[in-house]
C-alpha cells in the first residue's frame, strides 16, 4: 500500500467547504423542525438571542480549532487533534464516538428525507408514496456522489443550499414587508429576559443542535487548496453565517407571531409553524416551495454528513488501529474515500431496511433515536477536542493565551451542553422508551471500550498504537513520539 493511496487530494475552496458545512446543518430542516420546539419548551421569544450566545461560545472554541488546523491538515479532524492533545488511547474512544455520531446523523437525515418526501408527495400529488422509496433513491444518489470527486458533491450542495436559503429569505421579506420594524421586536433581544422567558438550558441545547456539522470543516483539509488558510476561514465563516441566518430568521418569526404569543403558538404548531407563517404572510405557492425545499435541504444535509462519515472512517481505517486498513485506501482515479463511502452506504441501507421491514414510523422512531444519539456524540467529540487543543498548545506554545482561553470557554460550554443532553435525552429524542433512553450510556460504554482498545494496543501492538493520529502532523515526523503529558501517561 503506497502512502499516496492513503491520502486524499483535491482543490476545494473556502466557499465549497463552507457550503458543505452549512448544508450539513440543514438550515431549512432546522427552521421547520428544531426552532419551533426551541420556542415552545425552550426560551420562547428570546430564542433569537440564544443563537447569538451559542455563536459567541462556538467562536471562542473556533479560535483554538482554527489554530490547530493550521498545524495539522489531515482528514481525521477532531480524531487527529485529540490524539495529539489527550493521547492515543483517548483518540480511540473519540474514534468510536465520531463514527457512531456521524452515522447516526446520516441516518437521522435519511429518515427525514423519507418522511418529508412522503409528505411532499401527498401535498403536491395526493398520493401516498412509501417513505422508504424516497430514502432508497436518496441513498442511491448519495452513494454515487460519495465515490466521485468531492467537487461534484460541492456543486450539488451549493445549488440546493441556495434554493432553501432563498425560500426562507422570501418568507422573512414577506413578514418584514407587512410588519415593518415590528418584525424585529426589541424584547426578543433583551438579555434580562434570557433566563426568565422559559428554560435557558433547553434553549441552548437546541441551539447547539442547529449548529451540528460546523466542526466538519477540518475533515476536508487534505482536499482543500491551502488547508492552513482555507480551514480556519471556512470555520469562522460557517459559524458566523449559520448564526446570522438563524438569529435573524428566528427574530423575524417572533415578530410575525407576536412576542406574547410565541410559546403558545409554537407549541400548537410545532413543525407546521413556518408553513403557517408562510400562509399568513406570503402565499400558498411559497408554502408548497417550502415543502419541497425541506426535502432538498435534508438531502443536501445527508450528502454532507455521508461525506463526513466516510472521511472519518477513512482516516481511522488507514492507521489500522481500530478498523482494517482496507477502509483507508483512496480511490485510484477520484482520490476520494470510496471504500469508506461504500461502507457508509451499506450500513445506512441495512438500518433503513430493518426499520422499513418492521413497519416503523421514520419520524417517530428512526429519526428520534438518531437525533439524540448523534447530537450527544458530536457535542462530546467537541468537548474532547476543546480539551485536546488546550493541552496541545499548553505543551507546545504557552504564549497562545487566546487559544487557551477560547478553548477553555468552549470546553465549559460543551461539557455543560453534554450534561443538559444527558438530563434531557427524552426531550431531545422525543421518546420515553427505556430502550431509547439507554442509548447515551451505550455510547459512553462503547467509547470506553475504544479507549481500552488503545491501552491494549500500546502493550501488545506498539507499532499500530504509534500510528494513531500520525497523519497530517506538521510539527513532528509521523514516527516520532511527541512529549508526553499527565493525560497521556
């Protein structure tokens, strides 16, 4: 196996990486599915301000994240960072979390594609098409694009993302045209109401959920033109764009509903809230377009998350510590993680078939299960990455005060949100089933087993252990052990 076959290549620009990162966040899907419930049981009329708070915390973390990406340019993303900061055994635990989380998010979106595809077909044609038919078509299309060169997927995502954002902007403009400045009520941005309007804990938890995917910029490092410049720019741009879009749109939604009626209306309408606003302030045509763009938004997110899952499996596989090296071989023509992509397609297809054969409801079962598991996994991964960045820069560059402070703020935020998710897993997953609510502990157990795998490798297969987190290291040779820290001993 040659070294070149174990690395990806490409010429992705900042714009295309931002497109894939923002697409993974599924803006239309968040506006339809997450923001209404955040208003209903979270922070009510102050939900727009919660997005500002979440963005500020993520930008603090992004300072360290960007600094780390300037030193390492591997598609392992957080996995690589954690290996360099917290040690190889911890990286093995992170690898389990990353693979589980991204596969869960891919399945979550796949269920959404099927569910909303069925809804769109019923609205536009009056026919009841099985949800799994839409999921199957989406799987086939994503399977093809997952193997082809990444620029093709980037172009598709750019078009789909543009359409869904345009649809929401039209709704925003329609509300502002009728409400004027009343579409921007000052009460929605009043910090004194942030902890009195409802549950700030639930509100910030849902806000972080809408940013899921922002951290995926680093996994495209090997496929970008200039990773040390492109990845930091893409990260900052993605956070600012997502935050601005959600904060402004939510602010206008609050104005359209009325500050005093937000929680009551959101609780009554839930996922139908945006469609109700469209009917009230715009037109039936826009409402129908929004139904379609929910479907395309979810498909775009599925493609982006499929790519993210593939690159994590590829990066972990090529080191041969947790997965077979077969997964870590790039396509000979397209320089894509083709084998890992095929594996993701097979796994997601198998799970979908099981749910379809059992006659399960895609929204009430598959989607809810994967939402809680995927969200918890990503936030835990972010917490580990924040800790790793702190340790790495404390060890190698103690003058990096901004990086250390920003990462510390991010660490506190992610740990807090992780605790909130564990405490409110039933709410996030939308189910009180004991089988579903035991999943967080299953994830933590699997992560612990991954860590023990690292400990075992260190004693029994030191060569395999030494390869963990070695790709993309710009500060030391791949074979050289970095100075140990108390966390690594």
